[in-house]
């Protein structure tokens, strides 16, 4: 929470101001982080800090949308 991205600490404070419990706030932030981290690994690309922060802000302000997932390759039978 208190790392290299100061906006994350601000978002944490916003969640706390909304009476979200500390544990829940950390889980919400972590879930958004893990989603973006997973997508970066899967696509073999760098972590997108801008997209991560945008997703966090949307989650805090109730505008969260499910992230678009890449379609899974179909298995041959």
C-alpha cells in the first residue's frame, strides 16, 4: 500500500473513508493488482501502472467493470 505508487495509498485512504474495513480494502487493492499482473504475465508484457491505477480508481468510485479477458484457445479433441 505504501510503496512506489503514491496514488495507491490515496485510494486506500478513500476506501477507509468509505468505512471499508482495512482487511477488505487491502483485498480490493490486491485483487486489482493481481488481475493486471496476471494479464501482463499472460501476454508477456510489462505491468501497466496506468491501467492498474485507472482500474483502482474505478473500483473505489463504484465504476468498476470486469476487465476484458482474452479468449481461451479452444482445445482440440
